[in-house]
C-alpha cells in the first residue's frame, strides 16, 4: 500500500534538485530547534540506563536495603506508573496550549522529580521523585515527538523522526558511562551524582524552548493560519514566499484540517468512531504492546539479573557490558531510522523482528546449555546473541515505531492518539517491569521461552496489519488509512490551491522577508516567527 507510484513521492518534485540544506542558515536554525526536542528523548534513554546501572552500584543497593523481587520491580516500574497518570491530561494541554508550553510544563516537573530522586534518603522519597519524573515525562513525551515530526523539512522527516527514538541511545550511553565511572566512588554519591545529572537535558529545554518556533501544524489546527504560513516561509522556504513546496505544504495542511473538521475528529471517542480510525488505533496499541513484550525490556532494565544467569557477577564487567550494549544499540537504531524512507517502515519492522526471534531463540538455547553443563563457551554465546538481539530491536522498534505511530494519525487527533499509544506502552511496561524480576528469580532461563512464543505472534501481527507509509508527506500519510483515493484527492486539491496562491503572489518581488496572508493574494511583512 502507500508506496505506489501514483501517490508516493509527490511532494519531492516541488523541491529544487540542486537544493542543499547545509548551504542555508535558516535550515541550520531549523535543525537546532529540532535537536532541542530530540534532547527530551535523550533524557528518556538516560533514565532507562540509569535504572539498570544503579542496580549494579553497591551504595545504591546498600542505601535501599538490597531490593529484590517485587520491590525491585516497583523501583523499575514506578516511573511508568507516574507517566500513566499524565496520559489523560497531557494531550488536552498539548492541543489547547501548543507543543512548546507542553514541553515547558513537562520539564518543570521532570527537574523537580530528578532533584527529589537525587536527594532521596529512603525508598519512599526515591519512589516519589521517580513518580514526578514519570508524570512530567508524560507531557514531554506527548509533545517532543509531535514537534519533531511536524516541524521537520518534508524530505528530512523520515530520517530525523525515524531516528528520533534511537537518540535514547545517547542518553543511555552517558548514563552507562557515568555509572561505570562512579562505581569506584566510595559513597552514596556513586548513585546520587548520575541521578542529579538527569536534570541537565530538561533544564536546557526549559531555558531555550520558548525562543523557538511553534509547530506549524498546531498553528494551522488552532486557527493561526498567518503564523503557520510565516513559520513555513521562514524555515522551509528560507524566506521565499514564492517557494512551491511551502505553498503546497500550506494548502495541504489547510485542506487536511478542513476535512478533519468536517469529519468532527476532535474527541477521544473519535479514535474509534470510523473504520479508518479503529484500524489506526488497533495498530498503535498493537505496536505499543509488542514493543514492550518482545524481550528487550528484560535485557534493558534487568541486565544484571540476566548476566547472573550465566554467572557474570563481577560488577565492573556488568557495567562495561551495559555501556557497550547501549553504544551498539544506538548505532543500529540510528542507521535504520535514518534510512526508513529508503527501505520502508514495514520492511524494517518485519526484518528486525525476524532477527530478534532468531537471536532470542539462540539466547534461550545457549542459556539452557550453560545452566545444564556450565560451559563457558555457552555463556559467551549468550552474550553474543544478547548483543545481536538488542541491535535488531534497535533497528526496528527503537527507530521507526515512533515515527510510524505519529505519522498515521490525522492532525486533529495526533496528540490524543499518541497518548493512547503511550498508555498502551506504559501499562504494558509496568506489568513487564514488575513481573520480570519475579519470573527471572523463579524460572531463570526458562522465562525466555515466553518471549520466544510472543515474538512469533508479533511477527504475524506485523505481517497482516502494518502497511507501508514511505514517500508521503505527514498529511498524506495520515489520510492513507481512509483510502489511497483520499490521498490522491488531497494531493490534487493542494496542487490546485497552491497554483492559485502562486499566481496571486507572482507580482510581488522577493525580498526574503515578505509573507503572504493565508487569504490568497494578500501580502504583508513579518520576520519574527518565534513570537
């Protein structure tokens, strides 16, 4: 589907074949603002590796009375419990006040939570800080990826948004390296220092976010067509109001919003009101659950316990492996996400999950052999296949999944749909993180068989339900589930209206700062697009 020659790649003919983004200062500014939102996802990766790394730090274990079983599960899951609480309210705030102010609110709570976590004197205070981190993170996670996908230059969207989720690897590498270094500190600062540094990415976002542009899609949706136009001209058109891509984007957004308002897609119930929306919602929830129950969280959050099953109990070795694993995962995830439009979302997900199943079956077999014969060779192969498994996971689920679930939803429902996906993901993750240490303690390597079976089901789900979306604009991708004809009609309408706009502004000389009004032919000057 969607990759057909009739509708795929339509917008690319509007981009000058000699265009090189790095030659334009405004494109560098656009990249800077996009990276600021990617920084929020780095904070997510930092937290994931921090939780895993802390479990290997002697003073963290000592200060919290060597947590095991359900207590350890609660410490790992509590942040996601906090994020569940923000899911009903975050999209409402996001739709009402915009992406920037949503990130501002989220970072405020995350800074507070990180400070409480670092200053914790007992388990309850530590849990309270992590709940606050999770609640604030829910706001950030609702706005950050939407801002990235809605602000990017069209031909860059697949690469930047596709690799967005893999940037958790940057945060993970930093956290893994820090916990590796602080392991040798003979005090509680061995875990307090990494926990305190968690405030940095949120603080940077908080200080800079309001100086950047708002999402042009949100501006269009909220009726601020002039500000939407100004933003598109300033960044995507590099100041040229005659740019054919900008005219096409603007008209396509306007037409998309008009159709969505006609369909009355604004309420939570709209997620299940039509056949197309039910299909989108089912796919999003399926991907969210699949991503959490494919075995990766078992390795990510409980690496120390997994390594103990093959008798790797030396803590410096565990920390070193954690660091190497996160670096390898980032490389795999970034590479796959960057090429998501070349190979296609569906193909990457299917290939990655097939490899995951192969490698996790090998982990299961080698773990069984090690526990039966205590063969060092079997233990070494467990390590090898863990690396390969997590790399395959990063290729598919840490790269293109978030791109896919945000791009398939209409603009007016994107924030709420993202919350539905986040709720499905977080609730699955809470159950997963709570049960994993208990099941590992009682079943050992036999617990891996559960994930082997689940991955077969996930593969079948991907094959029969996930459709291809490469080569389309954000508006076209969102319309795809209502039928390819809807996409073709949207492209035709946008072309016609953009042509009328182009004729209306051709009499105006290009000065690099002129911006036409949303009403065709009306021109006025507006340089400050960030106000």
